[in-house]
């Protein structure tokens, strides 16, 4: 991944998460189960060996 593309994704992460959150909330009808802000860093999301802790 180029540095330019990485920087672009990093600037769009909040917007992408917000759009995704809206879709998931509509589909699941659960408005209070998900954090309003992305709890993960771009590095975590791009790491294929990383899984969030529940």
C-alpha cells in the first residue's frame, strides 16, 4: 500500500465508519450496541492477524 493511499484511508476512516454504522444500525435495529466513533486504528484494521477483543 502506498503512503498516499494509506494517508487517504486514514483521513476517511471516521466517515467510512460512520456510514457503515448507519447501515448496520438499520439492518440490525440495534442503535445502542455500537460505539459512535471507530474504536480501532487503521493499523489494526489493516492487520490480517489482528482481531478485536470482546
